[in-house]
C-alpha cells in the first residue's frame, strides 16, 4: 500500500484529492535562502512591500532547511560551496523544489573557470531556470508562479518517489556545458 494520502483515498476520489493536494502544496511553498552572490539582492527585493511575495504565502525566507520546501539558488556556486548547497537540499522536507536564479546559477555565467560550478543542476535537480544578470524581482515572481503551476500538475501515487529519484539521477549525470566525453564513455 502506498504511503501518504493517496494510499488512504478511495480510487474514485483520487483525481479530486490530487487536485486539492496540488493546490494546497502550491499555496504553501516556503523558501530557504541560498543567496550566494549579487542575485540575492534581487531575491531579497522580491520580499519587500513593492513586489510583495506575501501574496503567495512566502514572505518569510526560512533559515532552517527543515522548515522549507523551495530552494532559491541565487548567484554563482563555487566548488567549495557545492557540498553545502547539496547538504541543505538533502535536509529539506519532501516534496521539495529548486529555482535556479541568475545566469551564474543556471550555467556558470561569465565565470567559466575552475572555481565555479557550471550550473547548479550538477548539484541539485532544478525545476525552474531563471536566467538574467541579475534577474528582476518580477521575473522571480513569474518563476514562482510557473513553479506553482508545475506543483499543481504533479501526480500523486506510489510512483512519485521513484519518478523524482529518476529525474534527479538524470540531472546529476548530465555533463557540464563545454565538457566532452570520449567515445568509450558514450558507448559504455
């Protein structure tokens, strides 16, 4: 029997229960801050009264990953900081989502060198990519609304943990931009 609410609901009610749970999850996302560079200023600005993230129930950025289910990775991620980002992600409550904010978090930006990870999707699975240098708070709000649509559409059922693991493994197995593989590695 599957864990969670879908294991206890009758089969005929699962569709409406899934829609209800999706709407409740989308309306209660709490972000954890991973402000690593200049994009963090725009992330903080999105919480001010001018842009008002509290309309979506997200006015408080959590300092503890155990109270959060949305990670906003804003700015460049150095190789030294990568294990910390991963540890915070692993400590977050399930289900969890990630928004990669800024060109540096998405692809490494202009920092194509040995010190910067070329995209935080090599560390954590990313749900929404938000490009820009830095992206405006309006763009962050739009990305959050797009994530809400994804959350509402996520299926419930016994396979959701398996699907999430498969997506994460595929994302982490991807090669970095500009990195090449030999034919022996491709055929293996």
